[in-house]
């Protein structure tokens, strides 16, 4: 087992393997801090994003109703 680990870290792909491990650790660390339900997530941004999504959903509903009304008028 130790020979396998030694060859993994000292071989040609060893540097790539270590780089992938370090990158994955950084990604998971940042996700824990700033991702969904993160420790340093700003509630003001979440509220702002919620309002924007609500406004966009209302706009989509309005356009859908207009499109349906146009289709009903064209059928008559």
C-alpha cells in the first residue's frame, strides 16, 4: 500500500493529483462559507435575489396571459 501511495505522489501524475485535491478542498471550503446556507452569506443579497426572481416570474406570467389572449383573438 505504501508503495502505491509513494508512486502516486512521486510519479508524473502526482502533481496533477495533488493539484486536484487542493482545488477540491478550496472549492468545498468556499462553498461552506458562501454557498447556500453558508456562514458568511449576506441576507440582503438573498432578499434582493428573491425580489428579482418574483418580479421576473410575474413578468413571465403577464407575457403568457397576453400570448394566450392573442391566440384566442386570432381563432375568432
